[in-house]
C-alpha cells in the first residue's frame, strides 16, 4: 500500500469528528501486522485507544504497519495529552481538550509524508504543539482547540513565516508544507 493511500477516507463512513459547523470524516488506517515500539512491545492497542479516545463518537480505527513510524508516534503522543492529570507539570497544568486533540490529529492527517524531525509537544495551558528544530529550520505550530492553528516558521534560507488563526479544515499553509517537504530531501 502506498503511503499516500494510507489516510484515505471512506465515503460510507457514518462517524464524523467535529462539532457544529464542520464535520470531517475520520481517516481509516488499515493494518495487517502488529505495531511494536523500540522495545518490541506491541503498542497497537495503545495507539488504537489513543486515537479512539481522541475522536468523539469514533468507529474502529486501525493502524497500517506500512505507514511511517513518526505518524504513529505523533498520533499516540497527541492522544495521550487528553489523559493527563491536573497538575501533571507541577504548575497546575491541565490536560488537552477533546477539540485540541482533534485539531492536531486533523492537521497531521493532512500531511502526506511526515518528516522524522516533526515532533509533538504540550504546554500546561492545554495547547498542543507540533515543532521542528534543526540547525537551519524551525517550525512551531499551536493548537488551542478552537479549530484554528497558529505558527511561526523559519526555512533553511532564514525566511520567516508567521500565521495566526488559520482554519484547520482549509488545509495547511503552503510555507509550512514547503518547509516540511524540504526536510524529506
């Protein structure tokens, strides 16, 4: 199965994420073999639960062993942010909202090839972040759970890009995609 086909959505899905104005079909990812971490522990049930927990009213979501491992790690990590206890950071940190998790996962589903340098992060105020830090490139994308994302990015030529209140359902800013694609080369 080609990686670009992994996140195809099914036209016969009856389960959608989102609330109110926009509904986005849940991506179905198919699997044939267990997913294991570096310690050879089967983490597929954890990933499935994280994804299932992350999407409201979701149906079964399966993971494809041929999809890139960073996508799986990002999905698992972001899904775990909604299960954090109050004061998880020692500074009254809260868990992520359902919508912040959904927003970040929707954003990730729009990226065809995820570079290894893309990582997830989380702040005590409930904001989920995706970021890249290399010698020449920096990307910081934030999801507060309001169906929008904000970003700051610097490409390998030193060009800076700043965006605020970009509607997630309208896709990813071209500057971010261009920088992410440059990381794949």
